[in-house]
C-alpha cells in the first residue's frame, strides 16, 4: 500500500517530502497527485511519448501468462538475488509480478516494502494489488523517478527502459541493480515462425553503454526455461511483449493457428547484477 512507501517518495515537481491526505498525495509546497480507487498514485508530469505504455490488452495478456507460472524460475531467481532487501523498487514494474515475488519469498525481510513504478496506469491497477506491501506509482523513467535519494536496496529492471542517472541516484551505497534482458534464444522458435521482433545483436553493448558510466557490472548469468505452450498461451506471451505493437492481430492469429498445439518454446533471460560506481 502507499502507506508503506510514502516515506521513500518525493514530489516529482519540486522534490519536497510528500504525505497522504485523503484521496491524494501532497507535498508541503502544495503540489497534489490523485490516488486512483485501485490504489496507485499518479505522479506523472507532462505528456508521455505515444506507444510507451502497455495497453489494457497487453496487460491482460501478461497477467494471464505470468499467473500460469511459465516464468516462475525467473521470478524465483530474482527473489534469491534480492534476499534480505528492505526497500525494493521495480522500474517498469508492469503488473508487479516480479516485485511481488521478491516480497513474498521466504528470504524477504518481514517488513520489506516494494515501490512499483510504471508509466501504464492499466498495469498499475494490478501492481497495486499484487502484494500488500507494494506501493504503486505512475511515473515515467525518462522524466525522473519520484523516489528519494539513496533509499533503495535492490532495483529491478525487467524488460524495461533504463535511466542510469536516476537508477544511481535512488540506490543506496552498496545497493544492487538487477537488469533482465532477453537473449538471442528467447522465444525460439516462435520468433521465426510468427515473424516476431528479434533481439538486437548489439543489445549487450547498448546496455553496457547506457549503464557503464555510473554502474559496474558485477555478475551476469543466463536463466533458460523449457516451455510447452498451447496456442492460447502462445498468443498471451506474444501479446504481452513488444511484438504486440508491430504485428496485426489478424495476421498473428493466423500464424498461431498454423503452429503445432502444443509447441515447445525456449524462454531465455540474461540477468545482470550492477553496482553503483563510487
């Protein structure tokens, strides 16, 4: 809930300390941000670029697919890497699935809290209910995060944009940034058979260029999951990702109908731990 994380937030307009006041979050300088009935607070300032926020259909597909447990090994590994963290934030949290996994793990501290940050209000409606100690905040990573300096122990970034300056600002000394990106093997053979977006060959280099000035790479590992997916699950995993923006729904449905049912699929993730440079 927002009450669990309000002490770790700042006003995105002036940087002042905010507080809860009825159905809004306010700061001492008079800036006010509405709390939606679903429990998240809208702290967006200015207009977001079109096509950056997950649509209701993408959010529904993600919720369906993740709830089925297909990516459970990834969620479990992130929980292991975030063990004992007291304040966990997720930049690009989506439905809050991975953040909830960290807070709900046996290795989590009894009072650990999570800050779910996302530009999609549709996703935040779910994130606000994903775990009792999650506070969900609508924020644009490119416009700055409404989070206090040096207060986050572990910052998750799963298939989401990266703002190195902001990430370094909110992480405490000794804190950890956990970045999850797809490998070239991710969603094989669906990428080729369905004409999905493939992983850029320069992905690692671009991530390094984005983060390397403020972060030092600590540990890198790959988690792979062998999945047996029916056509409904295939439609969900495709519909929750970036290919949903680039493929016509009728064309995609036709291609999925031509797949074996079920089909063997590889999910392949690279998890990189980063430490803030001194």
